[in-house]
């Protein structure tokens, strides 16, 4: 069932934002840049202009600014819309907070000072979500017990998964392996996105999942296979404890963790689980959402995929410039919509 009233406010902004996506000609200009200063200047007339004026020519600063611009634009698009639609977008942007938690966990285990990792944290997405207070608390933790408390109070993990959170933290503390905790965080993020989609209605869940599942499932499959390669058996055991609690059931992947990526590729009919192939499939689905699912969550989910891909392209180019790659090599790193 369509919800024309729900999307009437958001849809014009979605289509306006899509019209501002970068085209092939702009990408050709960007890959010709030999310095990050040139790269920044050529983005000034785009939707990333404001972000590029406030950063240095440091590649990491540029990368974080691009992520921040993406998060801020999505939150702005649904500002003033219904609570359920806002929650859906916020659940996706919340991925950056989960990444911040992972970074802090690794620092605690490795003995790295939190002051040293502060510049690597995603600040702008937290500000867009009005959750800067969570970031402030993360920077005050002294051990994994403190981190568990912050995760719990921030509602990043809840309900039946809380005992598993404590178990994963204990594994990290006793073995120095944060993979169980990181995998749990990935799964909880997927569950949060799924719950927010389901709140929009059955048909909206089906459409949104169709568009977003290549990217979301790929993230989970990567985490599972990495756990297997790192021989993090306890990580897989921990996830099995909550598999039945998740909205997007990872049971198929967990049955054969060493082939999680191949299982993922088979599910989506891809020759391999190469990131560029995954993004191409997601873009194909996003384009279909624009054509066939007007006045549903489809165009918004499609725009999210287009923006994700655009930011990934820009980051790839900036890294290529930093590494001194040729224009041809930099162009080979990006994925353009058909």
C-alpha cells in the first residue's frame, strides 16, 4: 500500500537531491587532480562545497568531511517528516556511531590513548543526529566495562542481546580480540535498520529491504568471514546466541562462515562478492526504485544508495590522489550508475 501523504513532504527534496548527484564529467575532472587541494576546489560547486571549505588538504580530514556531509544531507531531507521516516534514516546514519564504538574498543584493548584516536572519530554524523553527548561519553571510558555502560545507555544494544554484549566484552578483555564485539555491533545495527523499516509497514519493508539489502547484507557477510579468518570462534558462537532475535536473520551465512561472502554472492546472483559488484547491484535496485515505487520509501532508499556510492567514489579518488595513482587507475576504483 502506498502512503502518498507520508512521502509528499519528502519526495520533492529526494528528487532535488538526486538531481545534484555528480555526473560522469565531474568524476573525469576529479580523477585528473594530482593534489588534494585541487580535489577540494573542484568540489566547491557541489553539495560537498560547504564541507570542503572547512577542512585541510589532509586525506583523512577530507574523508571524514565527506561522510559528515552525507549524514547531514540525509537527516536534513527528512527533517520535518513523520517520526517513523525520521527514525528509518537515523538508523542508517547511526552506523557511524557503531563505528566509533568499535574504534574505542580497539583502542582500549591495544592500550592506545583515546586522545590519539579522537581525530579518527565520526563527529559530524553524531552532530547531525544530535548525539554528540554519546561521543563525549565514549571519550571518557577507561575500560570495557565503561564502554558496555555507554553502549547500553545509548540504546545501541538492547533486550535479549545485552547478555551477549557482556559476554563479547569479556572475550575481548580476556583474549584481546574485539571481533566478537564488533560482529555483534554490526548485527545490532542491521536489526535496528530492519525494525525501523518494519515500522513503516509491510510493503515499505519489502521495498526498502530490496533496495538496501545488498549493502547491508554485504557488511554482515564481511564481518562473519573476517571472524572465521581470524579464527574468532567465540565471535561466531556469540552471534549464534542472538541470530533468532534479529530481524534480518543471518543464519544462512552462519552455517558456513568460511564461505559467508560466497553465500552472499549466490543470494544476489553475483559472480563474486567484490565490493564494486555489490555497489553496482545496489545502484541497479536504486534506479528501479525511482522508476517503479513512487510515493513509497523506494526513492528515499534509492537516494541513500546513490549517496553512499557517491561518497565511496569520492573517498576512493581522494585516496588515489594521496597514493599518486594515475587518472585511469583512479577511475577504475569508482562505480558509476548506469
